C-alpha cells in the first residue's frame, strides 16, 4: 500500500493513478503485434517485444499466463509499500518498506501529459518561483508534468549510482513510464534513479553523495555518450528484426489465404 503524501507538501498536489491529458492533448497510439516467442520461453530476454520496450498483448501472446512481459498490465499497487519521507538536503524522497526484486516494476510515473509549449508556459507563469520541477519526457514534443498532479514516483531522488531506472514502455498501444528496480532492493532503502537520462532544462548541481558522482545533472560523460551510440546501433538492429517479423507475419497471412482458395 502506498502511503499518503506528507502533510508538509502543498495541498494542491493530487495523487493520480493514471495519466491525464491537458487541454485535449491526445495520447498517441502504437501498433501492438505478437512476439515470436515459443510457449516455453515465457517472453524473457530474447522476446522481440521486450527488447523494443513493448509489453505483450495477452490477446496475442502465445505464452499466455507464463508471459513475463506484462508488468504494467499485471501491476498490483496494493502489493507495494512505498513511503514518502524527508531526506534532508535533497528534500523529499521515496523509499520502499519491503524488499523489491531486480527488474520489478515499482510504480508508474503519472501526471499531466502536455506539449512542450504548454510546459514552457507553466514555467513562465505558475512555476516561475519554484526551485523543483517534476517533468519527465513522454514522447517527441510532449512531457509528463507531475508538479501538481501525479504519482509518488515524482519523489524519487537522483543518484549517479542508482538502484532504479525510469523506463518508457508501449502498453497496448499507449506510452507508459515506470520506475524499475536495477537490482534487488532491501526494505527501507531509498529509491533512486539517474535523472541524467530524463533531465529537463539547464544543468543542476548534483548532491547525491555517491562515490562516482558526476557533480552535475544534465551532462553525459564520454563513456555514457559511447554507450548511447552503442544503444542506438542496437536499437536499429532491433527495429530491423521487428520489420522482418512484420513482413514474415504478413507473408504468412498471404499464404494462408492462398491455400484457402486453391
């Protein structure tokens, strides 16, 4: 069970279980396709959907209940025990009161989906005197704003040596963002992720205190830039695999129709 937000927080903050779109900003829709996993593979690390950060659709997945690539869809918020607490110089933080397993979805990051134009307007007006912001990239030209409304995932602090990662997935055609465990996490540990990959705006001084602290949030080291280049190359390979899979599926349907009429 997720504890309520501390009373010291602004009363304006409203907890949301799912994203809301601002001013009719429509959620994008993406195609859902079945993976090519066999029933005994359980949609593990070799699942093409998983490698592309797409959750399997239970209507199409051959693995059925054994599929392990439906974490958002099977998420049970009642099973989580998260607590917002005061962490001193870093402000409020988020910690777990029960052990969490590696790769587990801890909580979805929710808020108001808006265009960059609307976001910049808020920065100039209602947020102009604020020092802390809770924006996260949603998709091209859009962000999730959790400053006034959202989940308690917004309270997770930054660390250059994180135990969590913030990931974007396509779930039944819709983008959803979640906080995932990078390793097994013990009860009472603070939940931390690297803001560097989701930074918004100018560089900020980093106060995470980790031994490998970069000193600032919003810049990438040479090693990280090289890793991102490798990830981009890997993504191109994955996209090519997906393209071939779709072509194979289309060809299979064509052959099926051909056999019916001949």
